[in-house]
C-alpha cells in the first residue's frame, strides 16, 4: 500500500468512537480544551489509526503529557528564528537550555500550521474556522488609546497599559460557534518565548475577567465577527508584543500569519492599583506621566534660574528608542516588568562610561565634534540619534542626563520628575565631610582639596513600590544617570528610597550612602601647621543641600521638597537620622583630636553684585566687630572661573587688603571686578566662585567663606505671527541681540516644540556686537492645546542662552 493511500485511510478514534460522530465531537473538544488549560482530562483517551500506520500523536512531543499544547509551543517552535540564512547558533553553557532572551526586537518563526501528526490528503484548512482580519482599535480617537491615556503617542500601533482591559475585534470566515470552535490568543515577545518567563502568553476565552490577570472574554457577536475584551497582567513585561490567533482543528493548530499591524505595546500603568507604579493622584499622574515639557532649575542657591526642557516622550519613534535602551543594557525580557530593575539598568545605559550608552559627558568646556550640553533643548534629538547610530551622543552634563532619563521613564509609564539639589556635595570618600584645606596664609590649597561642591546637581525621582525593602520605603526613589561614582562596578546610581535617605536608613539598596552624602555633608575648613598638626578653622553644617526643588504640579513654578530629603538642620530628628546613618555604616569623621575654637566676636560676610554678562561688577566684604577689642583683619579674596560642578578652571582675580576693626563697629569694603578680567576665560554658565579668608592678627584665628555667583545671560525672544491653528501653517520669529563687546562667530540656533514641530537648526556665521539677529521659522502645528516653543543659542564664547513661549493652538 502506498503511503499516501495509507494516510488517506487513517481514522482517529477516541475510546473507539469516530471523531466525526456528532455525539462524540463535543466530548473530544472538551477533553482537548482541558489539556490546553492544564486541567485534568474528563476521562482517559486513546488514539489509534487504521490500517497499520504510525499512531497519531497529540500536541505533546511525548504523546502523553498533561501539559498539552502550551508546553509543546514552549518547546518546539519557540526556539526557531526568522532568518532563512544559515546563522551561527548562540553559544550555550551547562546552566541553561536556551540563550538569553534580552532583545525585544528579535523574533522567532511561528508556524501558521502546527500539525499534530500525519495530515490526511483531504484535509483543507479552509473547511475550518479561519481568521480573516483583526481590528485593533488603535487610532488615537478610539476607545483603547483614550482609556489607556496613550492617545498622545505618535505611533500607529496599539499602545495599552498593563492591568487594564482593552478591546479587539476578530473577523472569521463564518459565524463563530462556541460549541464546535475553539480559538485562543497568543502574545509573544523576544526570540525565545517561554511561558514560565512571561514571554509567551496564551490567553483562553472565558466568561469573566479577573483584575490584574491575563484573560479574555467575548463582549459582542455579530455575523462573522466577535469583539473581545482582553485583560493583561498587572505585572507583565513592558515592551512590544506580537499577536497571533490560534484555531484548533483535529489535525493541528492554525495560526494567523505574522502581521506587524497587530503588534501591541504594553506599558506601566500608574492608573492601576495593582501596578507597582500606581499613583493615586490624577493631577500628579498628568504631570509626572503625561506632561511632555518640564523645567530644569539651575544657577545657584543665591540666583535660582530655570529653563524649559522638552521631554517629548510621545514623539514619533521615541517609544521604540526607549525600548531599545533595555535591549542595549541586555536586560532579560523576564525582568522588564519590574520598575526597580529597569531603573537600575537605565541609570547605567543613559551614560556612556561603561557600555557605550546614550550620552557622552564632558565637563572640560571642550565640545569638539559634538553639541555643547547647553545647546540641547530636549531629549528627542538625543534619543533618536542614539537609536539610529548606536553610538554615544556628544555631549551632556547632569541636566541632560536627567532630562533624557525623565523621557525614558515617562515614556514607559513610570511616574518621574527632575530634581535639582543646590550646593550638592561630591564627597570622594563618603565620610559626610568635604575637606577644604587652607595654606599658612589662609588661601585655598588646590593640591590637597579633592572634594567639591556643585552649584547644583540634577537627578531624577521615579515613583514605585519597593517590595525588596521594609514597608514604608516605597514612593519616590532617587535615580541618577550622571556618571559620578561606580556602583557594583558600573557608573550608575539608584533606585534609592527618599524616605530611607531622610531617616538615615542607608543600609537599604541601592547607593543610599552616596545620595545621603550629597544632601547632608559638612564643609570643614582646616589648616595644617608647620609641625604637621591639623587645625580646623571652621565647620559649615548648613551649606550642603540647602535647597532641593522640582517643578510644581500643573504649573511652571518651583516646588521646595527639601524636607522630603532631610529634617530641619539642628533638630532632634535630624540628629537621630544622622546617628542612624552612622549606625548603618556611613563614615562620620570626628574632630575630637583637633582644636576647633572659632572667632566668635567677629563676623564676616560678602555679597556679589548682580551684573549682566560683559559688564563690570563689585564684591562687597563686610565685617562686624561685636567686642570691645581693636582687631586687624588681613583679608584675601580669590575669584575663580569654575565649572558648575565647583571644579576650578583658573583664578582670574586676586585681591588682598588689611582692615582695622574698631570696637563695636561695622565696616564694608568693595572689590571691583572688570569684564576684561573674566571674559577671556569664561565657561558655559558664566559661573564664578569667590573665596574670602580673613586672619585676625591679634588671635591668629581665620574666618573663611565661599559663594558662587552667575552673571545674567541675555535671552532669546520668541514671537508668533498670524493665526495659530492645528493643521495650518504658522510663523514664528526668534530674535537675539548681542550684548558683548565682540562679534559672535559660528552661532547655532535651535527651535523645537513637542506637538508643534521637530527640532530645526540654523547656523549664522557672525553676529556683530550690539546687533540684532532675526530668524523666521514656518511650520504646521500637529496638535491643538497649550504648547510650548523652546529655543537655544550656542557659540564658543556664549552659551546657556535660552528662550521659550507658550502658544495656544486652536482646533481646526
């Protein structure tokens, strides 16, 4: 007998009954469905064939597994790849059966027909239930994106948030009959999907949806179509899933073909109480998840400034760029439902120090072959360039790292905000002490002084539960992508519980001692005498972490959150928190072996006059003698051009004088600083650091004080012309007047606005002194509502020049 004839005569029997029997079919179907759902069969089954032929095998390759179809799917076709060419097989080791599954982009090949065994010649898939089309309801105005708060994403695919139901519609070739037809959905992610890893998700159609668990139910039937409500798990992986619809037939499983149009992005859900990032305040959700423009506070504690930053988390291709970062970090797909793990790896991959991450930092005022950090107006250009080139984008500093990190977090659905800590400590040895060394004359010894005080430092906070910590330490977590110190061998920081920092519980992961030192260190001024003894001249316990701020919810104002990080200086709670931190291992250097007797009857202070870049200004030093003694004060002023990190570039001003302080008197002395003294060496942010020391001759005591100041930098003026209507061309002009006594050369202007226009740039060869430049840009706004335009100007001698404008775009 020919094999073909034998196959055509095969009859599959179940307990001796032909499966074609009307009475037998429902029972056969129920038994198979029990196997699919991991339930026990209703009664034993046997499979045989006539005439003598190879027996029919069910889905399990062993022929008798109760785990049935889903186990088969996880073991047979899930390791196949889409490539038709010969590939090198990934290297395996003795610890795992499959290679690491750490790429969202890579796929495996899924068979459209998965046979149970030999297929009869007469078998025709068209005789069975077939999927004709799948409707994803993925347009911004449709219910899915509206209900899931994803309608702002410029992405044609369906984007939903986990733990919340969404709708799809399946069109079949005939009406669906639940008595005779069986189908299920399959969501896959990555190249090696496995059910126990959450990368292969079969969804059976049931009668009810359980909150926060995968499931589906039919909500509407009409003709050949059914509408399904699908619930995703509140803990499922974040990423882009592939969707297949599988239909059971007696001879095998029929699946829909690979269709990218049915791909589904699943994000974190701050609106879902079962999600680890649940945030219960609607206004905060709108600010920390949906707002695509933020505020960066910079300057210094005495001169707080702000600028807008375009997060652009909804812009075209940004979601894919953010998912790529997790691929680049090689984060296992099974771990991508955990916001703690995502934040941890992202804080490393945002910077390029270890792994060729997104942004290359530069703090030396040299930006060859790149963009100066001050020129960026937002995150979109940076992320898109990195996604395209796979090479670090040049250059960034702390607010750039924080801005891009904020985009990443909000894009994935993790509530996030950008934080600025004024007078932020960079403590090299984490002893809660910044050591500033003075020489015999009271001048700063730059060779011995290694610690620094940043004028400000920006990091991020992400909102999440911390099940790895005791109760009460969830909520806002510090995450910092600026490469300062290594953590577990990589330049990263966090997530660190803000509550743990406030109460001194620095034993909890991650990197709590470093963050605690950033906001709680003391500044110790000490002098080494000729005999080698170290004498402490002054201890400043109030300078570090004076002010910690973020953007207000719903407004562009400043929100003081200092008390979320630390108790009031000198309070009993603050002392207890410090003792707790020391108990948990934070080093606190004591001064018991040194003599610290400050000069209590003379006060010294100084103020720096506010001035515009390019003009002269003065520093006023004041003394107050509170005693009945005559004193002579030898005073030294050092003016330094510094990076905003507090690191000195060079000293541009030195001035010494002697002052007689009569009993119970006040005296003031002015020191003039001319523009010619600083313009030649000025850095990005026009930042100066003044250090004043005074020796009281009669007592030998030293008074020391330091302050940072920033000159006023001119701004860009932005104006709109004509009507501002979505979908219609509008015009914007950007103006700038050169305030310097020199010609500006090789000037670059940037303009962008989320929902309005992508970044446009224009270079100008020269801007003569005192002349005004006007640049007109025409574009078509994409989205109605209140939007913001952000502009920047950059050249070698003038940076951190910004302008912004709120624009109300009308509906067409």
